């Protein structure tokens, strides 16, 4: 296979990893999950979930990736042949999540085009527009267009594709979010929206449902438990500070999710009759009502849905890369051919989800509620009980060139705290 590729810079590595984490999980899923789970209460528990569960699991995945310099399957196989099936879980999750993720990403492209041309707001009835769109040729067209864009980036390679596009998209995404936050702050209902989003109702904050939902959201938005961080960290340069990188990626993801809430909730409360509990269709059936009340409707709408599309692209690249990397290393297939096979497989699954809506919901539930928490649970058990402790510490400390004073706490959290919490999440999702 030749010399392994690597990212060209440490900043590039952080932006690529952050791009994997900052996707529809932060822009699309986080707002509606927050709306359904009490606003500020959910935000507080989500932050705690990122700190207590998200960062430790991400560090474990980083350490596995940097130590082995291999794809998830090969990495776990090298560390313990009995655990290579955990790597296969990563490939399966990435494949299944791609089946429905490209469809939602395609929605954002259609709404961007509809905003630019004005056709979205000529429709008048936005619920009817969404229904008409999802039953027309445009839905499969934009799904496949998004898949093609993802394929091009991954086929171009690690530095020329993954790193270069992340260096462009991430700064643009942040600037667009800040512009939208400033604009939402000027809306009539901004104060009420901020109150809902930032003031926690402690009677709701620590219910089992809120805690389980927040931990699940942390996994979804941080892209942990599905091998992306192992795949990406295998490309990190020697000497990368894993602790600093994990905190940078996690806090950047939380910051983007918070900015998304600061865009959406003030806007939702500015329009009479709209509720923050609208659910998964909040962005596509509710927000157009809000933009329609603004000056320069098409401009703000186009900016927002372009933002959603860019965020989605950074995540679809990571799912695609996990599968492509597996084909490269386990079946000795060169990158462009491996990327083509991955694209063909995910296109087939997308067609299945488009044709039969049941699969869309099933893949979403299986990945977000079962396989990702299961992957995170087993990653924590592996890091706490199987992964050689001295090797783990060596990766965290960059072969003892950095202080790792908190490593005993990290190891304790991965050995005991995370498995207990994720067992509760896993069982809860299976029962309820």
C-alpha cells in the first residue's frame, strides 16, 4: 500500500476531525432534540455529556488510531484479535448512517436552490412544499448530487481532499453562523427564545430521558462510537497533542451547536403559532415560515441552508472515509477504486431509504440508538480493561514528552463511569 498518508498540519487535523463532528448532528439534530427535551435543561446536560463521556471516548479512539496507524478493523485486530469485530461495527454504522444521511443532506441542497431561485417562497405552503419535494424526482437527484460531491473529496485523498476542503468549509461555516446569530438577535421574539434555550428547568435537567437523550446526542454530534476518529487520527502527524485536539474538537462542536440554537430558537419564538418542539422537520418545515417574515427572505434562507449543506458535507466525508479506508487496507484496493465502491454501496442504500421510508427511520434508530452507543460502550470497555495501560498513557503523553497528570482520572472514567452510563443509555433505548 506504500507510505501512509498524513494530514499536512495540526490545524488541518483539528479542522478535519471537527468537520466530522460538526455536521447535521449540530445544525439539524441538536436544535430539535433541545426543543423536545426542555431547552436549557437539555443544553446543560448535553455539555456535561460532552465533558464526561464524549471527550474520554474520543481520546480513547484517538489513542487507538495514532498507536496503530490503521483503519478501525485493522487497528483493533492489531491490539487484540478478539476485538476486530468492534472495527467492523464502525464500518457497518458508517454504511447504514450513510443510507439516510445523504437524503437529509440533499434536502438542504434543494432548499438552498429553492431559496436562491425564490421557488421555495412562491409555494406559500411550506409543509406542502416539503411533501411535494419528497415525492418528486428532486429528492433522489439532490441525494445523488450530494453523494457525488462527497465522492470527489474522498477520492482526492487525505491532504488534497479531506484536509483542503475542511480548511475551506469550517471557517466559512463559522462566519455564516455568527452572521445568522447576529440577525436572529434583532428579531422580536429573541428574548423569549434565549430564555427557553439558556435557562434550565432543573425539574427536567436530570430526568432519565433527558440524560439518555443528551448522551445519545453527544455521540451523534461528536461522531464517536463509529470509527471516524480512529480513521482520522491514524493520519495525525507524530507529536499531535491528543488531549488538546480532543478538547478543541469537542468544544468547537458544542460551540457550533450552541450557535445553532441561538439562530433557531429566537427565530422560532418570533413567529406566533410555531413551537420549538416541532421535531426532526424543524429546519425544513418550520424555519421557512420564519424566513418568510424577514426582510431579504431569500438571502437569509439561502445562507442558512447553504450552511446546513456545508455542515452535512463535512460529516458525509467522514462516513465515506471509514468505509473507503477499510476497503483500502483490508482488501488492498487503491483509494480511487475503494471510494467508487463505497459510493456505489451507499447509493444503493440511499435508494432503498428513498423507496421505502421504513428503512430511513430504521437506519436512523439502529445507528443513533443502538450501534453508536454500543460502539461507544465497547470502546470504553476496551480502553479501560483491554488496551495496554502503559501504551494508552504513552499515546496520550506523546511518548512521555507531555504531562499526563489526569490520565488516572481518564482511565477511571473509561473503566467505570462511561460503561455504566452507556449501559443505561443502551438498555433505555432498547426498552423505550
